C-alpha cells in the first residue's frame, strides 16, 4: 500500500478538547488525510533552503547594523551633539567622516567643516551648533566600538549578498537548463536577442 507523506500544520489537525491518546490522535489524522482535508506544507528543495538561510542571515545582519547606528546616535545625544539631526544620513560620506574625526580626537566644531560634502544643505552655523558638546570619554569610547562593529557588519553583509547572488544564479541555471542570462547594460538591449539566437543554433 502506497502512502503519501505530508508535513501538516498542527492547527489543521486539532481535535476536540477532552480526553485523548496518541492512538486516537493517529486515527483522527488518518481520517482527515483519507478525506483529503489536510494540506501539505511547503517543503523547499536544497537550493531554496540555502537561499532562505542566507536571506535570513542578511536580515539579521541588517538588524544588528541598525542597532549599532542607534547606539551611536544615542551616545551623540548624551554628549549633546546633534549632528545626526542636521545631516540626513549619519552613515553617509559626511556622517562617517565626522564620526571618524571624533574617534580620532577632534573636538573643535570649526575643524569639522572641511569634512562636509557639497550636497549637505544645512547651514554652517547650524552644523557648528550641532557639534558643540561635552565630549564625555565613555561616550566616545562606545561610539568607537559601535562604529567598528558597524563597519565589520557591512563587510559581512556584502559577503552574504555575494553568496545570495551566487545561489540565485545557480537556481536560474537549474531552471534554464544550465544557461544563466545576464541583464544587458544600457545601450546594449539589441545584443540579448542575438545571444539567444546563437544559443539556439548551438543546441541544434
């Protein structure tokens, strides 16, 4: 006798409350399955499972990275520094340059002005006011550690994204009989049909 095995959500096989045993549960599940009332859960193949694991890891790394940024902002606030409220992105070119200067020991607000990118719209006087703080040593120490963790996490995220891209290419190759189609650069849209025609001729 051939039996098709299902992985089923426990909510679908919940029995009525009261006395029950393993044997009665087994009989109840068998009856539901025989009547076609159970729906099999999704079981990913090995490649899909690999991609899902990598994507979850990337999500966790992004969360940790965000936490590091929040800790940096918190310690800036504790020192009465408001630079993260003046510039739009503290992890941008200007934000990172200012953080690195603070870690390196810079304390004079006017010395931070050369670090500003030309795209910063805030006025110089606002930026100077935002960099007037009490420069607590423990806060600078924590900013240094959080910034180091942030940079390390960015490296891990980049490595994880490369691994995801590699796995996606493998999936595309499996779905397309070993052929991986690349997206043409702008201005080369006409080359894609030619490549397909060449591949078809090779198959013949």
